[in-house]
């Protein structure tokens, strides 16, 4: 009897700690699962709290990145007319001007872009449709605004020669950009983008051109959902290709925190720039489940 009692006591004394450890491990697992769920919810809420910030419209871009776990699609069409001295008018349409932005870290996004299809119509010549080159890149936000120091981002891209012979650069072309933004009170923002690029000159030309492309934009919020901008931008390029100077402006409307529509138009300020151009597009943000 004493042996049986001792055996029961030993069994009880061993079983109790095992039960507590099992319960403790279960609590830890539940706590970790709850923490992950709360973190995911907080991330989604934080992304939802900020209205969509698109690169469209215009040539300058705000130094913002897509939140982690979010994907943003931007696209539209652009019509451009150009008259060269002593030659006929040339009309060009680019569609869908696609841009894919994927949030990776709170300060980093990955990017992929392409004009898509380029339709050219020149008086006295046959029309043609061509596929454009494709660009892969990334953007990192490195500074928030502090006084006169602007919010700042760095962007890198690599264009791949995937396009048709008539429009491809026929080379692997690197580019980089500095993006700055100064918030001027609650309604206005000044954006400055400077792109530096090295571009191959096409199938029939083995040379490479280097360009600097500044764009300066002043944006204003008309309402919580509508905004307007005016902009000057230029392309300074070597190889005697002719610098370009242009102005444009347009409107953007947020239909919700994750959907924006835009229209814009502009004109060239010198002979090398297109005579005029118009554009319209959309930006849509969504989140992975």
C-alpha cells in the first residue's frame, strides 16, 4: 500500500509540472499568433490611413514609397504631336504606360515600368505600332522633411532592350533619380525631381547619350480629394540631340483612399520639344491577403 501511495504521489508530482509547461507553451503560441495578427492589422490600417500617392500625372514624382504588403498599379495613355522643321506632323500615342510598385519595407519599394505600345502616325508615311523597352528599378525614401530640408528619396532603374527595333534603345541603360519635396503649409507642395540617365541610341547607332532631366512642380490641394499642379521640366542631352524645355499642368481626383484619376496637358517651349501633349490615367492600390 505504501508503495502504491508513493507511486501515485510521484506520478502526481511529475504530471503537474508537465501540465503547466504545456499550458505555458500554448499561451506563448497564442500570444505570438495574436501579436502577428495585430501587427498585420496595424500595418494594413497604417497603409489605409494614408491616401494613395501616385507618380502620375506629370514628370516630377513625390518621394513617397508604397507601404509594405501593398501593390500599386499606375497607367494611362499619352498623345503627343511634334512638328520638325521642314517635315510633316508626327502623332504618337503611348499606352498603357504601366507602372507596378510593390512595397517591401517601410522605406523601400520595387518598381517595374514600360510605355507598353507606341503608335506612330506621320503624314506621308505608313503608321506603325511598336513595343517599348522594359525598366526594372527601386525607390528608397531616405529623409523626411525637417524644416528647410526636404523629404528625399533615391531611385534607380535599369532599362532592358525588350522593345521593337523602331523604338528600342538596343542597350541595357542605367538611370538614377533624386526626388525632393517641400510641404508648404497644409495645401501646397513643391516637388523637384532630377533624373540622370545613360541611354543607347538605337539599333542603327552604337553610341550612348547622357542626359540630365530636371522637373519642378508646384501642387495645390483644392479639396481633400482634388488637387492641381503646374510644372516645368527639361531634358539636357549631349550628342547634339537637342535640349528640350516644356511646361505642363493637370488635375488629380481621389475617388477613395486607394483609387485616383488624373488628366494633364502641356506644350513645348522650344523646337526640340513636342508641340503639345495630353494624358489621362489611373492609379490603384491594393493589398495582398
